[in-house]
């Protein structure tokens, strides 16, 4: 299926609220994703915990059982509320799904409004405590305990643990260094008042982007959003991603851990950013370097030299980072580090060959095609474009991608400046 040239219509139903309308009848389950964006760092823990508490019930539907019954009455509807890190931002997303009208009995009607009403109730009309507390004390303590357990067991997921330590060290002092859930101490100190402040912050001070995909009644949705959020003052202006000075030299950090397989991370900064300018050249350079089994790092470091179990590179355009990640034997750290630096330098000085360029183009185009095959994928694509301020269709980007030559890829690789090499592994000598 050819890539779409369509760009969503953007409406502004309320101050500081953008509505991206993506009409299509391809999907059996339409969706709405409401993104609430704040600068990351202080406040992450409260936003993460209150999202868990809010999903436990509303004033009219005071338990998970009641919420589940309401979703069943919406012909198998679904909702989710949760947060994540997006560069320097903390993004909390309310996701709503329902069944397309064409698959329902004629008297079922369009479920855009009822689904949105449920999402609004979760955020706007939560279940309160019996004594008038902001939230039931037992619910807050239960969800706090669950979040603390998630933090406690994070080291059991070695890859996720390595990611958090790596970002905390590389980006120390920057918002993205703070995990989406804050810290254990942050969570322990939270009370119902802090959670209520976070809840109100979603509605009053966040930058809000609503993405609606599928056979959606966009006019009805716009009216609902205006009624719900029309009185807000527009929210805060989000700061641009923190751009520290270009790294002067490669830093190296090791953290000892009792692991069978060491986790290697290497971060490169692109101080000029990755979102603007020749971003398709950046995407191709990243894919050629570390995009799956065809990438140079995998072919050379894993297959030819047997120094890694797997090794890949990925761009983080919202922050201006290229990150290399690998599972290695701890004793191979220096060889892996040096080979990564060598391959980046080689790509910057000599560029790719034609076969590498063709394979990288094909890989990126296939990823875009896959994104367009589902409502969540299409919504995620346009959410990223809106955040970057680019708003380019996949068809437009494909045209640009196919015009990128080898010298432009080499030039893109020259912008990657090595900042931090990190290993989470057994103590040296063991």
C-alpha cells in the first residue's frame, strides 16, 4: 500500500489544545489519544502515581469493576492512562478505543461522544474519599505500594535498569535524567494533596495535543473538548529541549552489578538537534550504523568479531541523541567501545556504499508502512511530528528519503559527538 500524502487537519478547540483529525475508514477500532505534556523532572512522581489512582474509578463508577462494565456497554471500549519520558518532557496520555459504527447495530450510534465522556470523567470527576479527601486513602496507599514495587524490581530488567542509569549519568542536570516515575523517595513522600495538584495540572497547565484516528465524529469531538477545556488559560509554554555544550571528550562510567551479560551503552550528542535540517539523512545514517542485523555494528561487532550478543543504534530526535546499546561480555568493553567509535568515524569520513544505502531506505520505508497499518501507529507517527513541529507526511518524507545521497549521510554522521560510554557489568577481574 502506498504511503499517504495526507496531513491531518489541526483544530484548536480550547486554549493550548490542538486537535489533529485523521479521518480514515480503514480501522475497525478508532482511537483518541489525549497527550498532556509538562517539562520533566520535578512532578514526575505525582503525575505517574495519580494516573494509576485515577484509573481506579470515578464518582459515578467507583471501582475498576464499574469501569469495566461501562466499557462493555460501549461495545468493548478501552481506555488507558499512563506517563512516559519523551526527551525532556513528561507526557501523560489518555488513550480511548471503541468499535467503528460500521461494525455495530444501527441503534448503537457513534461512540465518539460516550467514549470521550468516560475519559473526561476519569480525569475530571474522580472518586473521592468518604470523608471528602481528594482520593480514598486505601486506594492511594495501594497504588503507591505497587509503584514502589515496580521501582524496587527494576534492576531485574537489566536492560531497562541500564537505560535509566545511563541517562541519569549522561544527562545529569537535564530534565530527561529523571525517570518518568521520579525516585523512590519522591513516591514515598506523596500524599493526596500532591496527587490532586498533579491532576489539576493536567487540565490547567499542560500543553495538550489530542489525536483522533479513524471514523470519528470530529465536529462532536471538537465541541466536547471546547466544553471540557474551554475555560483554561492555555497552559505553560514548554521549554525547548536542553542543549548542553558540545562534549569536549568521551566520558566513561562503569557500574558493577551481578549480571551474566553486561549491558553496554554509548551516547552521542548532536548539539544542533536532529529534528530540523536533513533529518532523513540522520535517519539513514542511524540505520546504516545500527539498524538491525544489516547495520554495520551488528555485522562487524557481533558477526565478524563476536564481541556482542546483539548491538543496535537509535536516534532520539526530541533530545538530539544517538544511543548505541548492546549486550556484551564485560571483558570486551574496550574493544566494543573502540569499534563503535571507529565505525562512526568511518561513516562520517567515507559514507555508506550503495547497498547499505538501499537497505537502510527499505528498512525505514517498511517501518513507516507498518505505522500506517494501525490506528495507534498512525496516531503515534503524527504525535511525534506535532511534537517536533515538522508535520510531514510519510509520502513527503519518503520522497526526501529517496533523494538523500551518500555524501549527505556522511555529513549527518559528522554531527554525532561522543559523550558517554557506560557499562553495567560484573566487577572487573571477576
